[in-house]
């Protein structure tokens, strides 16, 4: 009881921490056992909402008011508002890029220059370069990545491995580009210059990407089709050319998106602007496709508006009777992202409740105390960041909390903050797409059309990067030392 007579909330017990985590593990296991990969179509979302309710009940048991729980839930939803609009814009973009022939054109040209034997490695390199230039793994996957997945289907190579290569390249750029918001956020949270942070990233990112490339080259030669049927390839190219007018002009929406991204326009507005532009372009480049899609009556302006509106809402569909082509282009629409948004809302709400009411800190504090050596401390940071990606479902939480929790400990032990910034990015940013209910994992699965559980084993960079970072901590390689200093864990209180 506080001095004012108001009940003071109790510190959570270890049992309080374990109950929601055990519930999460049990419900996820039950989902996968009963529904398999279809668990992402609703059952897993229900499981996360139930876990959030359990966390809320524990907070109430410990003396927190329902108004506090509601406020935490509102904060959780507010934290993913940006992701929500990006997801909806990506859905719209995929729809109109199919309508305008942008994705079919990427696939058409890509089939002619990419060989199955080195396709996976080329995919990783292309996505890595694009992500490094624009600083966004999500935008890279939603544009170039979608086209490469389409090419994989027509080349008869594994779309799961291709998705892993897309993500490996996209996250190389995401964590090393000066334009990446996660790169800047990580540096700011630890208190280092972003340029210094990027320099340290090179020591894990480049070797990890080289490891990934070797794996993808080997997979390309081992798993590629023995003989590619050139007649079949020619037929598929002819099918695309028959349905769409194939021309470099169709790539203008991609060019617009790159320009807007480089100029640091907000991601959601860049994606939406490119989607709208593609819809307008379709009226001039694909008039027959537009007319067929909306069963036009001859009014070109009305047909174009209706087609753009509909593809942004529910996606583009083609019924040509050519199965491969129909499967390639019949995608997109904001409605295709609704299950993903439901998944993200449930996961992030659960994670914020765990954070706000002290459940995560109660679990991590003993781990920090037990990490006596530098190597154990690095393993603890990795476990914390990856664990937060699992239980909190959001990479920003997995970046921010370890920076808060371990910044003081690194300073006390004389470890330069650049060590922590590199480790946090390797552990938090890169592992986020490996978790199906994490906002990044859910986005990649929805955008690429490949389940997280299918592509995760092949996202080699996402394993190699944190593994190298932890290995450096254990061996002392590239670990920078400074004079030990006692930092104030709550600097805002002394201001």
C-alpha cells in the first residue's frame, strides 16, 4: 500500500513470467499439430490473443488497474501503425504491379538471364544490392523479391530456397545501409555514431553473406533441375508475352519507387504512390488486360479507375487457362494482408504487455547476473533479442529492450558500445523474419507467398550473422575495450 493509500503493484514472480510463456509454447505447438501450415490462417492469431489475455490477467493479479492494461494495448497497436500502412500499401502495390505488367516484365526478362544453377546466389546478391541502396528489407522483398519468386516458379527451382535467398540479401542491406531505420535506431539506442555502427557491422555481415552465397551456390548445383526444358521456357515466355505487353516501360513504377526510397520519402507513401502510378500506367500499356479484368463496356476511363481500385482492394486475377501464368499474376490487394495484420496485432500486444508489467525484466535480470564472462554475456544478449522476437513479435522491441537492459552492463565491464550495437542488430534485426508471428516473419510470408516455416531453414544469412557475432564475443575477436564506467540506468531521472 502506497503512502496515498493506493495499492502498489507487486513485482511479478518467476511463475508469473513462466505462465504466459508456457501458454504461448503450448498453444503454438497445438496450432501446428492440429492445423499444420494452415495455422497461420487464423488459429495462430487466436492463440496469440489468448496469450495476451493471460498476460493481462497476470497484470491485474499483481495489482495493476484495467486502465493500465488498456493503455498498454493501445500503445501496442500504435507501435505497429507504420507497419500496418506499409502492409496495406504493399498489398495494393502487388495488385497494380501485376495489372500494369511490372511483375510479369521482371519475370520475363529475369527468366532469360538467370540460370537455375546459380539462381539462388544471384537472388541473394540482387536483393542485397537493392536493399543496401534503399535501406529497406520490406520494400526489397515486396518488389524485386516478388518478381524473383515468380521467376523461381517458372524455372522450376525451389520457391522456399528462393525466399530464403531473398531474405538473406534483403537483411544484409537492412542492417548495413545508412538509409535503414533499424540501423539508425540501433545506433541511437546504444549511443554510437551510425557510421561507426555500420563499420562494425561489416565484420559479421560480410562473412555471413559470403557463407550464405557459398550455400546458395551449392544448393543451386545440387537442387537445380537436371535439364531445363528450353521448349517449356519458351512457351512460358510466350504465354506472358501473349497476356501482357512486355516492355521496359512497365518498369517505370519500380523506378519511381527507387527514387522515392532514395529521397527518404515515407515507405508507406512511396509504396502507395508507386501502386497508384502503376494503375494509371496500366491504362496506357495494358488496355486489354484492364478491359478483361473488369469486363469493360468500352469506357476506358471508367474501366481504368475501376481496375486500379479493385486491384488495390482485392488484388489482380487472371483466368487465361495457363496455370503457371495465372498462379504468377493472380495476387495482391490490401485484403490479402488482413490475416497478417491480425497476427501482428496479437503478437505485439502480447509482447508489450510482457514488457510494460515487468515480466520480461524479471526473466532477464537473473540471466545478466549469471553471465560472468564476456562470451556468456554475448550469448545472453542474443538469447534476449531472439527471445523477444519470439514472445514480443516485433523486431523493434527486440532491438530497443536489449539496448536498454545491457547498455549499462557493457559499460561497467569496459566493453565499447559498438560491440552491443553490432550484437543487437545481429541478434534482433536479422532473426526477426524467422518467427512466423513476428511482424517481419508475417510480412515476408504474406508478401512472398511462402510460409515462414518453409523458407526459414534456407535464410542462411539470418543464422550466420548472429552466430558469428556470438562467436566473436566468445573468442574475443574484434571485441573493442574501453575504460569501465558506471552509467546511470535511468538517465532521465537525473535530468
